[in-house]
C-alpha cells in the first residue's frame, strides 16, 4: 500500500510539471481501456464549455454474458464532468439503452429500454503535454430502470457495481 501511494504521488507530481492550466483544447475524445475486459465498447467526445465543466456524449455497445442471459445493448453515453481542482474531477454518466437480452432459461428475447448510471471521482494524467492523457476514474454504477426483464435478471445483476474505469483520451 505504501508503494502504491508513492507511485501515485510521483504520477501526480509529474503530471503537474507537464500540464499547464488553461492551455488544453476545449474538445477531446476518450475511450475506455477497462470496459472491453467485460465486453463493453465505448468512446465519447468531450467538450469543456468553461473552466470547471465538461459535457460528454458518445456511443456504447454492450455485449456480455451472465449465467442465464446475454446482453446486446445499443447505448448512448451522456455525461457531465465537474473539475474540483486542476485535473481532479467528479463525473456522472448516464447510459440510456435499447437492449435485446437473450434468456437461456426459456430461449426467448426480452427487448426493452433501460438506463444505467455511473458516478466517479477521476483524475487526468497527461502523457504528452496537454494532448494525450490517461484518466483514472473509479466509481460506482447502478441500474435506474429496465423494461421487460428476463428470468433471473434481478438475481444476477448487482444493485451497485464498482467500476474501475481507466480511459485514454486525446485533446484536439
């Protein structure tokens, strides 16, 4: 644990030396490095409309399996990021989706709309001065609603999920 603290402190200090405030572009693009591990694929555009606020929007595709069903969801990512201090921020992302869930219990499709929400605390570390960055943004995710649930849906989907999000981003 002590080594992790030292490493994170060094990354933080190095980032402060590289990054210069107010010199980054208002536009950026990001993709998740961790979501593909669980078969979720997304990228989004970011627009920083003032010093403290950024809006996020982009497509996402979920294609993962649980024990008794498979998810196939076309999703829109809508998000808001509030910068607390320099590159440290709070973030909220909403994922409205149309999902075709296939149940192996009764071999039927359960089509319907749903919404997922994630709340994160994140930090950008610039790898190339004010252009290429990696964002560490762990948080929690939870379902808001789901139409047409297949058998065992509530049993297999956790009410609250830890999301160890790491994004790779580029400022234009």
